[in-house]
């Protein structure tokens, strides 16, 4: 009998983030890390991506991105959803769509309280607390969540990061794969502050994840295209950011 593979511990997962500012975690690792925090009903959580709204702020004129947005205060003891507010990035971080307040549809109430999402936020709190030096740890983190669906058509590839290689202007970023349907490409690349590539990978399976120290690296994702042009094609991800209040 072959022994089951040993999955990394939390400390081993944090090691590449400390060393290089990013980590690529495959789905079995993420599932194991999330289980103690209450991960449940992943299928129900993923289904909410079928009810997103069109992103009408795309300065490139594209109509390939759907999304919802919500903000939370996350502490060691509680995760509280904030009043709905706009998403804002300066043009220093988003040359394409930055510099304005962008009001997106709010994350549905049930989705914002879903055990899968709460598990993700609790795990992220643990990770960012471990990885932030004590002198720089806030009592409460400001967390934003973005549900993205990037649609690909034969005449219009979908751009997961239309702003190109970028930083988000936060402290920590999680990109979590929810579903890939009939799409090719979508490779993530990580670059240091000199814009030299230091890593690349593809989020392919539900719960595959990229963790990024936004102060230390840039990230970007290549366009997705339909494999079968006669069928719907899309890439669903959850993006979670943490920054000081």
C-alpha cells in the first residue's frame, strides 16, 4: 500500500511567502488548510458566481467581466461585514480603471455569510497575522472580496487582469480558483519589484490558490480564450485583499 502524500503544514505554506513574497497552493492543500475554519458547501458557494453583475467601468470598452464586491472588518474574534462602499484604487496601482470610485453590485447577503467565505477570511487572517511583523499588525484588518467571472468569446478574449502586470495597493492578496469552464490559458505570473519574473503557474482546479505579498511583488494573468467557440467559456475566481484599516 502506498502512503498518502503528506500535505504541507501552515508554517511550510508560509515559508515561500516569507522568502519570495508569493505562494502557489494546489487545491488539496487549500482544502486541508480551510477545513479547521469551517469550510462547507463549496458547491453552493460556487453557484453564486452565476448571479454576478456586468462590470461597466472597463475603460478598455470590454464587456467580458462580471463581478460583485463586499468589505469586511476581520479580527481574531470576529468577521463583520461593512456597509456597502465603492472600490477605489489610485491610478498608481490601476492605470486602466483607477482614480474613480467604482460601485459594483454587493455580494449577496447569503454569500457574504457563507461558511466557505468565512473560512477563507479566517484562514487569511491567520496567515497575514503570522506573516506581518508584530509592530505592524493592526488590531483589525480591512478585507475586500471580489467575485469575478471573466467571459471569453471567439471575437473577444477575456482579460483577468486588463490593467496588466500590477500591484493592488494593499498588503496581502489571495486569488482562489472557483471554476474554469471551456477556457485555455489564464497563466499567472509573479514579478519582483524590478519587474523580473520570479514565478508562473496556472490556477486550474477549484480551490487552487495564489497568495501574494502586495508590497513585494507584481502579478498578472494572461487572457483566456474559449476551447470550443460554440460553448460558454469563463473563468471564475474569488479575490480577497487584506490591508491595514
